[in-house]
C-alpha cells in the first residue's frame, strides 16, 4: 500500500472520529447510494438471468415441473452468488474511491493477481461452465446410470452427486469416481425417459421358428400382465426378427421397452422364464449359449 493511500485512510479516520457529521455529509450519502444502487442492480440482474434461464430450459428434458424447478433453482443459486460477488467487489471499489483513497494501485495489484489466478483457474472455469450446462440441460441426474467419455477414459456408473464443478459416479464394483465436468466429452444416459431391451438369443439351427416365436411372445405377454414386472414394461417383449446364422446356431432378436433403469431387472426375469419354457418345449440351445446385448 502506497504512502498516499495510507495518508488518505488516516485522514478519513481522523475526520470520522473528530467530526462524524461532517464525514457523513461529505461521503455518507454517496456511499449509501452506492450500496443501494449495487443491491438494486444485483436484484435486477439476477431476475433477468433467472427469467432467461427458465425460458431456455426445454420442457421435454424434465419429467415434471418439480424436476424442472429443481434444476432452475440450482442454477439460480449459483448465478446469484456470482452476481452478488461481482457487485460487492464493484461497490467496494467505488466506496473506497469515494473516501478519497486512490484505487489505481489496488486495481493494478488486483489485475496482476487476477491474471495469475486466471491462468491457474482455466480448468476450474471450464469445469464450472460445463457443470452449468449439464445441470441446465438436464443431461443426467442423481440416480441415473451413465457412461461418461472423458479426455482420458470412459467411466460408467450411477450418478451420486452433481455440482457445477464435479460429477461423482459409483461404478458396479463400488468404486467412487470424481469426474471434472470440463473433462466430459460425451455423456450417455441409460436411464433417461425409457430404456430399450435389445437382446440376441441363439438356439439350435433345427429349431422350429414358429414354436420358439410363440414361446418368446408368450413369456413377453405374461411379464406384461405380471403385477411385479408389468409396471416396468412400456412395450411388450416380443421376438422381433431372425438375426441369421452364426457359429453356434440361429440368432433371434428379442425387443421391448421398459421404464428407465428397469431394463436389467426385466432382462434377468426374461431369461429366467425363457430357460424354463424352452426346456419344457425341448428346444435345444448351444451348450455355451451366445447371449449378448445388441449394439444396434
């Protein structure tokens, strides 16, 4: 702090202690205006940004108005904090300047410090902006099962937490992953809106196709009518097509649609019931059945 700055501070302290009324008349009203104006500008800016945010958020990204409101409130809180901080800093500089203290050295020092911090905080800013976009666009939510393609390696698991800087995943082995939002290149959500079942079942080449189709469709119909699994199923499981021959036999495609995140429970029950029905009908399957998840 320069000598002139110290002298200005000392002068204000002396005037304030010896003649408070004179100090208030000289600076108090202006300082009050600065504080009130900063508060008003912050309120208006927050209201405008919040309104723009609400209009920019697409309704079909959200299950309900409540879910949409939660996302808006999250972003509203973050943006409000940033605007309040900026206005506080601006008001502080204006008040210091009003008191006759030269702010140029302070601003110069702050500028140098800001440049240094800016260089070191580039990744933080990138994470922050990416986090705001993830939350505002509702790309994924807490509880969703996702696969995140990052700059280093894909990471999949259940979302435990989302902040404006980091997404936390818990994978199937129980490992907890902290992923900086700025490192996420592609986010694939397996539990948004609905989930598809798209399975290949391989049976013996001599299998009667009409018979096995009847069994698959029957099992699908029974599961749709089931009190436990029926509510999970949006489109009944059926034999969709014959996928062709492979080294083990004849590949059949089974397809359906479930509630988000329920595809694994439904698939497990599907094969459990198919195993029983295929055995009763004496339909042969390979010794080592080829049962895989279709990619397309």
